[in-house]
């Protein structure tokens, strides 16, 4: 009988390409004791400043935390924030090989101001225009050089312009020729462009907007209808829809809602990154689809217990899965 531990150990052997919008998550942490006399806003006394990898780079951090080897394909600016990004890469031993520095766009950075444990303000510095022909060709070149060492591919789309239909079609075709599974965490701009992928992971809001449908996350028939509409457009294999406090919905061989586990929620930022990371790794190992949903659901909930964007804890995820999941129905022991 196979074991969950064996699967977790096998994650260490996987190489995963992550294509998408990388950014810096910048934090100002402080305390709030009074309101500004200049305007009805709190005054934050800054105690700590921090910069973290965000967006598609946070997906890569989650993959690394699970033991896999991520390969990022992305654009950043030829600017000071781009220098900071590459310094953050060095600190976590990420390769710069798949990164193209463009003189035509800034590096995306999200500034978050946090008072105590409460996010008070977010300021985004970005340019979300579509990539130029030169930028796209640079990305395609990096994809072609890296694809043969990878066991899976993730599109992590934040609508910041890196991903477009041409890049999607090019990559999916490469992957289909090599039998490499493709997972997608979509956003609005390219929502219906991810055709013939293996796993499509929208959240509830994205699905409602992308299909212009009213969807009841507590009703399996409503979710089944939405998933079938997605499949008509995309021809994908598996739908994994995140439903916030309602858990996740999976439509593959089975159609079911996996309820959320009770937790003390501090911050939902980055939960989707964690879900797609764990789901992709499970898909690469051909783990049963319902178990993919169970493990991804646990992982996404885990990171919501922390303030700010943080990656999954592999050992904690394993322990929680052992304690809360009925692994025998998947033919697994510990």
C-alpha cells in the first residue's frame, strides 16, 4: 500500500515551471495609538519594514517549501525594485535564468501598511500593459530552454501583462507534446484563453465574472453547471474552484465540495498561490483528484492563519492531513 509520506517525499524530485506576474510584497509593520489631526486616518508608528517575494514568485516559494524545484519565467523592470527583486531571489536561492529585465515596464510592488495585525492600506506601483513582441519572444525563449527539465507547469496570472494568448498557446502546445501537465490560476483578462489545460483553478469571484453567472457556492448543482460551462469554453480536464469559507470544489472524475476546516483566519492573502502549488505537485504525481482537492484545501487554509503572504509549511500540512483526512479511502496509509 502506498503512503502519504511517500508522496510528500516524491515532491522533492519535481521541477516545476512557473510562468506569470512576479512582484514584491512590501510591508510596513507598526502600532496605531491615535488618529491623524490632518485627516481621519490612523497614524502608524513604524516598527519594522520588510520585503517579500509575491505573486508568481510566492507560488515558487510554496513549491520550494514543499520540496520541489521551481523555475520562474517572468518580466521585471530594469529599475531599483528590480534590483531588490533579484536580491530576494539570491536570498532564497532562486535562479535568474528565466527572468527578463525590461526597460519598458516597472517592477510591480505592493506596499501594505499594517497596524498591529490589521492591514490598513495597500498601495500598488505597477504597469499592467500587455507584454511587447520583444518581451514575449524573450519569455518564449526562456520557456523553450527550460521546459525539458520540468515535470509540470503553472500559469500564475495576476493580470499584470506578462501572460497573453500567444504565450499560453505556445506553452500549452510544448507541454502537450511532452505530456507535461499544465495548471492555471487565472485572472480576468485571459480567463477563457487557457484551452486544453489539465487543471483550471479559479476562485468563485473569478468564475462568476468570467462566465457572467450567478453561482451558489453551497449548492453542488450550481457549481456543476458552472464547471460544465467552463469546460465548454476551455476543454480542460479538472476544475478546482476555491470557495473561501465554503472550502473548495473539485470536478474531475468526481464532483464534490470539500468543506473548509475550522481555523483562526488572520489574512487570506496568498492562499490561492498555495492551493495551486500543492495541486500542481499532486497532479504531477498523478494523485487521485479528490485527494488533490483535500490537500490543497488544507494548505490554503493553513497560510490564512498568518498575517501577510507566507508559504505553506510542509511538515504541518502532512501532520494535518494525517489527523484530519480519511486516507484509507484513497488506498493510503501514513
